[in-house]
C-alpha cells in the first residue's frame, strides 16, 4: 500500500515578497500523518495556523489566499504546487509574514527545497481524490472541466490578446518528474496594462523582470529570455497543480482548462470535494 510522506529535514528560504516588497522568510517542517499542509504565522501572537484547504480560501485575485481566524497567507499556489508534485502529504510551512518570497517567480526554488528536505514515509495510507463524475465550470471567459481518470493530466490553453505568442497550448501527465522538468521553472507573468492598477492598489512592490514576464505591445518581456516557448501556459498549469492540492489530497483526474485562473481552479477543487460530502 502506498503511504503518506512528510519532509525529513527542515529547510528555509528568504527573499522579497511579490506584493509587499518586504523581505520574507519561509521554512518547511515535517508534519504529522493525516494533518495535510498547514501554514503557521510565526510573526503573530500564539503562532496561529491555517490549513491549506479549499474551504479556507478567502481571495483569488492575483493569487490564492487562505485564512483562518487571524491567520492569513496570500499566494500559496507555488508552495502548494511543489508539495503536491513532490508527494509531500503532510508539512508545516512556517512564515514570518502573510506572503511567501516570490523568488524567481516560479515553483522551482520551492520544489528544490522539498527535494533538499528529503522524504520520509509515514504509517498511514496515501490519500488520493478523483472526481466521481465529470465537472464543468465556466466563469468570465474561463472554461474548466475534470473527468475521472486514474492519472493526473492537464490539457490547457491560454490567450490574453497581447501578442500572438500568448495563445499557447500544452498537455502533460503530472508526475514528480514531469513537473520538475516541464512546469516547475515556468515563471509568473503580468499584462503591462494591469501594472498601473496593481501599483495603485499597493501591490507588486516586489515585482521585477527578475521574477516575472510582462506582456506588452506584441512582446513578452523578461530579463533572461523565455525558459520555454510556451512558458505562459506552463505557468498556468503549475498554478492548477498548486490550487488543486487545496482538496487536501493528491489529485487524480483529467483536467481540460481554457484560459484558467485561480477563481475556477479553487472552485474546481471545491466541487470535487462536494462529490464526497
């Protein structure tokens, strides 16, 4: 029988947070069996915790935010993607603020943390979840569906209308190896026309060409050049891997996503859980 896993050794990273622009620290620690992924705010009195579950999502604008009581954490999707793909079922993610470091804008640094931490098998069966029946969602131009499948597969298409290069398609069976090689290093991106509004809202203070690509006037602008010719759609798939872990289980199913985003990702995770209520 396949067993649950946790990390072996504590691992730590620090860097600039995307929205606040402040230096942030994050540590991944082993977790007890059957506890799932728990975020702990060590900067707050009594170190409150919030479990990374769909029912604890409170905001899906520009990232996935979870909260419980006075503990909230924004943009959890890159950390969650690394833990999901790395098959870490239980872990405590300690943070000294409400936002993790953006690092290079991808999930690769977090995936490397998980690998460096090592993996320990626990005395509890691995928890998988799959839809019992197909689920279809549509919201503001986004369409998503998930079908029963004995593997985790994603077919995804993106199109933002900024450049011919941002209409992209990719399909992938998600395994630890395929995530590491094909999705983990895909960086986040933003449309140039949205930057003024985001800055006016006090956001993206830590954003730069070191950690994001910008779509502007027919071009995709980034400091080192694209890591993949279709890096945008790969990053959207990375986000799906992270948001789907809000089911609290390793996911099986075939997802088809057209112009996906965090609102429908999180809703899809919640709809799967409803089939088991």
